[in-house]
């Protein structure tokens, strides 16, 4: 787990998100690999954050002029990893001795999970490490 420090700009983005969506943000970060802003909301707040027909996401994308991803936090590592990779369809996520294994449904999903030179996978590891002590994430 890494220590999270917010600057003034980040705090303003979180405040704007919370005011617009009426949901509680647990974490926020700029994901340069996926070129989007990622908001982690508290458990049970996802649908509130999205709004009817994802209206809040559209408003936020207009405000920030960037892609937005909203992820629901979970205390369960495997469930959180599933939430992070959504909307990709994964068959199963397991964890053993700090190594998380993602089982995919098809080869296209595997390619999207891993990315060129494994950059998507390493980025997922970095983002999950903000909350959980993970050695590695593998795709089978």
C-alpha cells in the first residue's frame, strides 16, 4: 500500500465530483496510461455516482475534458480487482500469497488486460497497490 497525498487541484476535483454526484470519494487519481481520471467511490455508492443513464459521467467528462472511470471500492481484494477491470469480462479472480490471478473469458479480454509490453497489467498493479499489498497480478 502506498501513502496517498493530495494537492490543491486534486482536492478541487474530488469536491466537484462529490457535489455533482452526491457520492463519497474514497480516492482519486489521474491514470496517464489509460489517459483518464479515476474516481474510487465508497462501497454502495457506484449507482449514485453514475446517475441515471450515466448522466453524471457525461457531465464530469464535459467539465474535466477528459475520460472518466468510476470504480466502486471493496474491502475484498478480488472483488476490487474485478471492479477495476470492469467492463472487461473476467471469469474468476483469485489471490494467493500476494499474487492475484485473473482468469479471462476470451483471448481479446486477455490482450486488453495485459496491453502492449504488459503496460495495462503493470498499471493495474500500481493502482491496486494504493489499497492492497499485492506482489503481482497475473492473467491466465
